[in-house]
C-alpha cells in the first residue's frame, strides 16, 4: 500500500521510523524485511552520537513535514518491539524463494477481493505479475518487476503514477489500461487453467492474458530464457516500459531494439518489426541509486516484443 520502491537492507535508518514487523517473531521469512537487533541498536547509537555532537544546537523545525510533530515516540513507547538477530535476518534473506531457487512458478489467488499474483523464476530472470480487481487508485497492475541475478532489478512499475508505470494506453489517453481492472486468464502448458484460492505451484510454461478495455488484448508469456509480450489493439497506442538506470549504465534504442547495459550484464528488449521508440528521462524518481527512465513504444494495431538477458 506504500509508494516506496524498495527496502534498503544495507543502510541504517532513523530509528524513529519504527520499521519493524511484529509477525516476524512467528514468520521467519518476514525477518528479511525488518531491522535486526544489532541494526536497531547501531541506528540508535548513531542518532544519539549525532545529537551529542550538535548539542546545544538543533535542526530547524520543518513545519508541515511528516516528522515535525511525530506521535510515534509516544505511541510505541510501551510496546514490546520484537526484532530478529542479525543471524536470523541473514538466514531469512538466504531463504527468499527467488534467491534459493532458480526455477519455479507460484500463483497466489485471493477470491475475497478478486486478485491474483504470479511469481515466475527462471535461471535468467525473476518476474512478478499482479492482476485482478483494482482496490485503490494507487495500484498499477500488470508486469510489475523484473530482476536478473547479475544486474539486479532492471524493470519496476511505479504505483499511483501515469508516467513511470508499465502498461499500454490508447493514443491520447492519460492512463494505462493497467490502472483499472486486469481480469487475467491463465494458460499452463497451452491449456486454460484456473488458480485455486491460496498458493498454486503449476509446472511447465505459463502465459497470462487480459483485455485492454474494449479495444484489444495483451498476453505475457514467461519463456525459459525470456519474456514475450503480445499486444492487439484497435488503433494507435503507446507501450510504456519503466527501466531502472544506474550510474555507469548505457541505454540505447533504435527502430527495433532497446539495450540496457551495465557492468554486470545486458538486458535487450527486441520488437519483431520496426517500431517508433521514444526515450524519456524521469530524473525526479531516483531510488536505491537508480533512476527510472521510461521508454515509450508507439504502435498501431499490433506489437510483439521480447525481453531477454545476455552476460
């Protein structure tokens, strides 16, 4: 429900933010995403020493900022804050499914609110797809993230955004179709398939399809070495691809290919036919040392493109 792109597990944060997960006491996997006891103690000590150095000077009170009159110091004072040890946190990170396994498909389905989530791990990538009924205007469904073992996260759709999300929009429209309901149909091993409530682990190939309003359809195929996207759309449309661009990386486009190259590897987005590609910089969204840069593909009628990685 947040707009935060990532959780930085290597940087100590202000302990006032009180980012901890009570469930982590009983759900080992959740320990990967919370501060350890050692990290929390170090963050408190760091904040205390900074205060001592500055004393008796204090930072100016920033009226209107979130932390100006924060109630959390009082609200949380009497709570029992359970935090994992650093060893427990490190073990949880090692056990995260996309790091522990090189190949799996997991589809989670929630019939109560009509949503489904697909997690696809292949040796060259890990991808997440979100679909179903839109629950808040902050959500953007469809292909949400692509991660590569060497390059890290290279593709990430942003919430509550019409400029840094992934998706298809009709020419002249301000929003992608993925800002509304994405009613997904599943195909496993070329056969229609319906996920059961809860967690599902189908084996083989997976393809997802959904309508683009009343004007067409979109299909994402998760292949062994690549991801293929097929779009059918009446009239002109724009396909938006949010790439995470880090210092030292290069991004090149031509009439059929988008190439994102870093010192750790290369991601290639290749269309099956010549297309009109526009590279748009989005430097106001800098997160985790990376900039979200949008590549717009302008098409009409039909578009097929493939995403794959090379060393």
